[in-house]
């Protein structure tokens, strides 16, 4: 097998061009087999096999820089750069990362889990290269979905203005995660369906050169004629007007054509854009037929494409979407908004019931956030379903456009807390810190799926400004669902277990963990109160003051960053109140980036465990309390 001989890009160059299609077939088989066991991003990588081979065959990585936008299309790159033997560990704890990882290989030159960053990185690298008098080549691979992101368009504009020498590879498969939307998508579709104009343009240029020069006026007229030919042959020449030499569209699965085009683009003195048409999921029929489902996949049976059984319980995302759909039946003001993540947030289910009330803006979280503000100002009830990690991209809009104007926007923050296999680029552990300090915001988190349903109701009925609820990436707990949805009084906590020796303040999945810790401590005759601190902002000041008056030591536990989190808010409350503070310990995510693995492994790594919580409670017990517990135990 050819693949067995490929351990580094230089091994690839030992093959004849005629052998590369055979290698591509072997790589597809490798990916289909490996990901059937581990899961992962199958469809995106099946679509870029030939493109990645061509890039490494023509360029000289790592001297030449290949930048992958997002990185979930980088599996073939990993295979060709010495990591194929680690694919059994893909996305596992301490195993191969599912994205570009600089610590894994010198060939990984830029990390990204959020889309639309590659062109800015390429521009920065080109500037650094030229400042230092270097001459290596730079190629950025960006998808048509990522190109709709505002940051990509900003970079596209800057690169065209500066005229730095680099290659932009536009991988056009008509998909991001959801189906692509928007004017740019429609523009690319017109190019795909139009005639290939470059040959005609070159023929016109050759014709003009053959005409003897007889004056500047005629020359200018002929130049205008040449430009007019471009507009005649295609529906638009956006990229050339922006300053790029445009190549394409070309077949992204034709390796000789890819190599020829790379060579032509390499000779351009300035930025070149190669428009490559690929098929997402190519070579595996289930993935080609449903690229959206097979974008990121759990283990499956190769022969049938049947996914192996997982949890039979609905996800928190599905519970949210079902509840929102139920409420939208009675409230025509409710509209759902997504930034190219309808399936991930389960809002595709809302869209099936209300197709005209689901707004997909593409990969454009900043635009979505501000647009929601204007929707609210116009009398609608916008609900922006967004991953915690992606809402970070709309922070300025959240602060400046929504909260400052106190607009009644609802944020459904999905994937809050650890996210498992997607790892550090996707961890949802920072939203508490970047939301709770913003004036006018309300932020809450449910202990289970039943409480989530009531929080959706709470948010929809709230009229006084922006409100957000966050929920984890996990299956529902299986608790009984109330028949009637009722709003929760803003800023109220819930005592889920009484106790008089110590108290645990917990949010989200940490509530059940706290209950287990309290139950085990009860066996030691330590009586621990468990409080569901479901409102992160505003805090339940009344309950906090009562706890201080009782003198109970507190442990605050959250699956979020300790710095700026719920625990910080509790300490701030006591400091500002000027009252006697109880002893307080904080448990959460420390000041580190937590890598990929299972959610359980990630919690274990940072100490968010029942055992650690029990130890924290024990360490906080005052000597007199321990004495009282001992006396009670003896009396019993």
C-alpha cells in the first residue's frame, strides 16, 4: 500500500503524479475505517483528500505555511505529516486532537476551532515574512461557509489592498455545518454554474496584444473591452475586483488540475484565489447523501452507515428546542436565530414547525447578536441559540448593542461547561465570566432538563432586558417533566437538600454531584445543605445573607472558570455587603486550557469530582462543628 510509505510530506514527493489518485483512495478507506470506531469529522475530510495531497505535493511544509480554517478538515494533513499511527486515539484523552495542534507537529502552523480566522493569519504571516526578507509560500484553505464570517471578509479586503503574495484556497462544497445561506453563497453558486471564463479572458488579452499600438485612447478603450468581457462571461468578478488573481472554479478532486493551478497561482505577483469545488463526504455514500449529519459523527457501521447506539434520552439541546416550539405555538413574536448551527442547537426542529420563524445568518455571530437586538426593538421575541464558545465572538455586540440599550433578547447558550472531545477550542467554561459583569443581563442555569423547560418559559415571559440561560452538552437526566410550564422568580435560588453543618452552592450538573457528596457525608454524620444557585446573575442576596448569619462554611462549585465565575460573585457580594463573611472555598475550572477527552475525564483533571468536593467540605468544617458532629454521632 502506498499509504504505508508516507510518514512525512517528503515521502509524498517520491510518488509519481499518476500514483496520487491511488493514495487518495487509500486515505479515504483509512478515514472511513478509523472514524467508524472513534467518531469525528468524517464528511469534511473526505471532501479534501485530493486537495490536501496536492498542497503537500506542491508546497514544502513546514517551510511553506499551510493554514487550515477551523481545523476539522485537517485529518488528511495529519495523516500526511506523521500522525496516521495515532488515529486510534483521535479526540480521546491525551490522544490526537481533532483540530490543528501546534504542539503535535511542526506542520501545524496555526490553531483554530472557530471559523473565518485563516485569512487574517495568512496576512500576518505574509507581513512577517516580508519584513524579515524571507521567501516561503503561504496558503490558506478556507471553506465557502467560513468565508461568510465577517472576520474573513475583513481579511479578504486587507489582503487585496496590500497585494501581499499568498494563496487563498476557497474550498467550495456548498456547506458549512448547516446548509450555507446568504448573498455570497448565491454568488459562488452562480460562478459554479457559469462558464469557465479564464480561457476566454486570456484569448481576448492575446488578441489585444496583436493589435499595433496606435494611440493611448484606443489602448484605454481596448482595456475597457477586456474588462467588459469578464462581466459578460460570469455573473460577477468580485474577487478580481478586490485585487486577487482568480483561478477557477476547478474540480477539487482532479489532482493533476490542482497541481497545475497551484503552479499558475504560485507565479502570480500578489494574492491569488483558487476556487476549488469539492464534494463533502466524497467516497462514502452515506456521507455524500447527508453531509450535514456526517459532518461530525459518532461511531458507526461502515457497511450500512448505521450509527452505533448512544443514549436513548434526549439532549438538553432537544429539550430546549421542543420547549421553545411549544411556546411559539402561542406567541407569534418568538423567532429563533442561529449562526449556521441549526442541527447542533436542535433549532432545525423548531424550523420544521416554523420555517418562516427560523433565521439562519450563516457563520456571523456578531451580526446575529446585533440583529436580535433590532428584532427585539421592533417588538419581536428573538431567541439566539448559540454555543457558549461561539457567543464569545459576539461579545462586543452583547455588551454594546444589546445590554447597553437594555433590549429584550433571549440567549440560549448551548454547550456550557466542558464539551468533551472537541476540547479546548470549544470549551464552554468562560461565558459566566464574560456575561455576569455586563449591566442589565440576567443569567441562569438549570439543574436538570425539567428546570431548563421552566427557564425557557421564564426567558420568554421576561420583558425587562436581555436574559440568558446556559445548559450543558449532555443527555437529559431522565427526571419527570412537569405538565405545566411556570416562570421562575428572577434571582431566586432553591434549597434542594437541608443541612446545618455546611452548605454547597452549585449550578447545572454540579447540583447532582453536590447531592451525591452530601449523601455520602451524611453517612459520616456531617449534615450538608445543597443549594441550586440557578441564578448566576442576579444572585439570591437574601439567601446568601442568611447563610452568613448562620455562619455556615460554603463551597461554591461550578463547571466554569473560577476567575470571574459564580464563586467570585459570591465573594464579591460578601465583600461589598461589609458583613461577616463565612468561610468560602471555590471549585471550578482553574486558569488553564483543558484539552480534549471525555467530559468525565475533563472534570477529573480539574478536580470537579465528588471525592474532591467531600474533601473541601471536610477541610472547611470548624473545629467546634466537627466536635458537634462527633457528639451527635456518639449520641445516636
